[in-house]
């Protein structure tokens, strides 16, 4: 995927101070999507530690007072009856979660969570079960001193809506990817990652984060001079001063985004479905890769991926978190009621090595054989009206790795499927012959936005039904020119918005995200490609119950 310059020659300056949760300006008594109630606005005592000490939690014996949860709360993988709640403490603490149908927390249900310690970087996730379908759930997280349970910190608050059990309830979600990339970090001069506030105001049921949630291989410099002479200023931390190659380094990368008050407020009101791509580990990585990169002392990418996977699971609430062995995976299906299933793919962990992609036999591909069989099986089982295939890389856009190799699926040859295209052809054929209805692909990765319609009449490979692929992002990274199309599956780029220059900052071109709305009455699904500022760039309405359209 695009990977811009890191401006390593810029002169150093003092790190910017980290933002405080008290700076969000949230109301004390908001409505459905404003339940902060002090998690950001009223709890000034929950201020984050300064940027200079963000490399890790201070030793418990050096801390006084009560446990603090200044990094906010998150919820994730919400279904009709379940969900996950996440928090991070500043010291060892017992995590306690209470849920209620009301903001008053009368008749609250209490769940005693795990003991948070250094082994998980003081993070913890609590599963919630038996929730009412299609209802707003209010929750608060309290951290208790493990040696004296009466000593508790200030609670932090959040909310989410469970998935509907009845078809006639609408569903709305947003998606994007590519956060704090190419050197464009949290800029206090423009209010930080304000696109999160714009997405929050749309009141989505969840956020599908399509990968590159961090740039572990991307340095965040204190400042960057733009071509027009303006200066972009970054909040900086110790871990963002070099590439991540230790567990502490990866953890610090995931903490970086939580310094932004927009992100913390968004997380407290909008649950997530999170997948990963390459920059959670290193640009264009694949299993077994040995790096030829002077920035790294650890050259074995499998070692780096192990650190990154642990930190990823520590910092996001995902439903495979507590699985063991081979089941500790990123790919999963989230059942969001009768209207929607989300099939979260992992196009990193099981892929083969990047190559020119011209082989005529490829059983490993980009998903691996087992994940492909899993996806076929789950698609066949799904009874949802719409089946979103959440891919961390596009299907028909050519994404190179250097001058010879291919990073994604398409390799630029418009003929019969070769290389990783063979797996995609197999899947598309399966969807057609099993008459699986309502599939569409959502992705990010390429740092521009576009809509592709795939049609067998235009394709070299014809044994599939028409489908749509929608691309968006970055949400907070550099933008790049449009990728080339590969004709193997007959794509028509119906819409595209991309700059002509490379690595344009969010001050030069607005961040991009997408919105999906499913009408409960008709079942119609509407996709809107958006840019920050309220502009809808492209809209497409899809009809339910069709194999292809």
C-alpha cells in the first residue's frame, strides 16, 4: 500500500504535550450518542500522562491516589445480545463493568472483569452477554485497587446500541482505514483527528476499521513543512520517534491514536469492528519475510508480527481475543441482526510471499486455504439480507510492492486469473453457484476513494455474478493517486476521487470515509462515499435479494 516519506531530515523540536480527556467539551447529560457524562468532560482528574512518559506505565509503587482510565473506553463486535468493553489503567487494577438501560444506572448489571497488569500493558476487555436486542446500552467502567477494592477510580462512561433482532430496524455504519500514516499525526493546530467527530455526529451503529490502524513503521516528526510553506505540527511520543520492533514499541503506537480527544469521544459512543493490514506490523509484510531495511535491528518479520499481534489484541476489543492457539485469529463474522453480517477478512497472516503473481496454481493465495474455506462456509450459513465482505485490500486495483512484485490481488494482467486472483475467482464462482445473495466488498488501503462495479461481460474470467467494491480512506494519512485497474474480473471504475500528487496531507485534501445505511422497511442498502466537511462524493443504492447487481 502507499507508504510516503517520513521527513527524517527535519530538525527536532520539543514534543507537544498530550491532550487531556477534559478537553473534549462533551456535555454532562447528553442523549443517545452523547453519554460521556464525565468520561471526557467532567473528569479532569483523568488527564493523560505527558508525552514524555508514554513509553509505558509508571511502576505501581511510584503512583499515588486511585487507578485512572485516562485512555477512555471502547466497545466492539456488538451483536444482538453481546459485546465487548475495553479499558486501560495507569497501574494494576481490577476492571469492573456496569451496564444499564438508562444513564442513571438504576438496576445496573455488574460484571467483575480481569485484573489489569503489566502482562497486558494494563489493558483489559470484558465480554457482555444477555443484552437486549436493538436497545441502547449504557456502560461504565470502574477501576479498583486490587489490594483494597474500596479504593476505586473515577468511572468512565460509554454507550452503544445492540444489533436489532427485527428486520424493520434500520442499520447505519461508517468505515475507513489508514490512521496516522506517512508522518501525518495528531495536529493540535487543526484540532487533531476531527474527522472522528464528524463521523460520530452521523450516529452510526458501529465503525468498521479496515486496517492500518497504526503505522508502526512510520516515524512521527515534531513538524513537517508543506509545499506551500505551511507547517504541520505533530503531537509526538517516544515510541513514534523510530520504527516499532519491540512489544513496547508496538504498544506505544496503538496508544498514540488514543491521545486524540476526538478518537476517545468517538470510541465511547461508537463501537468498532476492527481488522488489520500491513502497517500494524511493517509496510507490505508477509509471513517468513526477512527484512532488508537498515532501520530495523530485528530482521525477522515473524518476530515483529508476534509483537504486533499481541499489542493489537491488547488495544482493541475483538471477539477472538480469548481464543487459543490457531483460533486466535483476526478473521471472524459479526452477526448484526437479520439485515447484516460482516465477514472480517485477514489478508496478511496466511498469505504467500509477494511476487509478480503470475503463477497458474496458487492454493495459498492471499487468504490461505483454511480461511477461504471458512469464508465459503460462513457465507453459505448466513441468512442476513446483506453480507459485507470486509477486505483489508482491494480486489481489482493494482497495488505494487516495489517494481516487480504485487502486494494485493491484481497483478495488472487483464487475462485469465493468475496468482492470488485464483483464490478470488474460486470464491466468486462459489458465491454464484450457491446463489448467495447480497454480497458487497468494502475496503481501504490505497489512500483514495473509488467505486468499482465488476461485470462478467467485461471480464476475462466470467463465472461469477456482478458485484460492487467500494474503497475509501485515508482517515488520517497521506493521499495518493488512483491505482491502476486490472481487467481480469471486469471492473468499471464508476467513481474515483484521488489527487495527482503523492502523500498529500490532511491539510491539503480532506480525509475520506464511507457510510452504509440499510433501510429496515425496504431492505435497500445505500453506500455513500464521503469526505470530511459534509460532502457526499458518490451514492449508490443496492436492492436486496439479488445474487448479483
